[in-house]
C-alpha cells in the first residue's frame, strides 16, 4: 500500500488527472499551432495512449492508495469534465 495522501483540492476537485488533461490539450493543440494538420494522426494516437494510461493508473491507485476510492467516488470525472 502506498503511504501518500490523496490531493483533492484545486483542479483535483474537478478531474482526477489534471496534469494529463493539460498534456492532452497540448497534444491536440500542437498541430493547429504548427499549421501541420498531418500531425493530428500521431497526436490522436498519443491522446489515445494517454487516456489508456489514466485508466491503468486509476486501477493501480484504487488498489494501492488509501483513500483514493473515496476520492474517485467524489470526483466523478477522470480526465475531461462532463465527458470522461
């Protein structure tokens, strides 16, 4: 069992993985900023892997981090508020 505390303040009150949300936004914004629309293909692949990582990380934390299951019950959205 992990001997850490669950953070449930700030952005963590809205989504369980706010850092990954920021990464997801930057992945999807990069092709637009660089005006390289072909780059959406690798960005979408990376976004799918990031979503899969959040699922695996949630499973791990449910098992290993005391209090995470209660936090997950209070904070419904894993990555994108209102969606996932």
